[in-house]
C-alpha cells in the first residue's frame, strides 16, 4: 500500500519515515507555540508567572483542536494573536478562570 507521498506503509522504512515526519511536525509546532507565547509577553497576564504557560483564548474557541492539523492550528493561533483574541496564562490561572459558560452557570446556581 502506498500513500500520496509514495511511502510504502507495509515496509519498515516507510513506517519509520512517517514516524520521523510526525516527530518533526510535533517539534516544529512546539517551537511555534513557544514563539507565540514569547510574542504575547512570555508571562501570565494574571499572576506574572513564567512557568507552565499556555495560550488562552479570550473568547471560547468555536473549533475543535482534534479536527485541525497542527500546522493549520498554529497558523490560526497566529491570526488570532494579531486580532488580539489570545492571552498567555499559567496552568493554574487558566484552570481557575474556567469557561464563560461555566461562570454563567455558576452565577445562575446551576453548578
């Protein structure tokens, strides 16, 4: 069986090549996210922490991470950063913030 790139999946060298390409793509995406975090200030907007940083959407995103390829996801993050739709938060502050829907339910007494 041959994919569009001419790699034979039933041969060991084809499988190894696909793994290498996937690893390189993950490494590239990690570097791109780090650059984006640094571009957005490199510290948590709430507490000023510089460790365990994540890119946070100001408004809940309307697309699923799993449905978007890594390179397209990074490109979308870059566009959203230019539009001012992203901030940087540490994991603690991001989890404390919750989603707008969760806050709305809490105010109404549903959670």
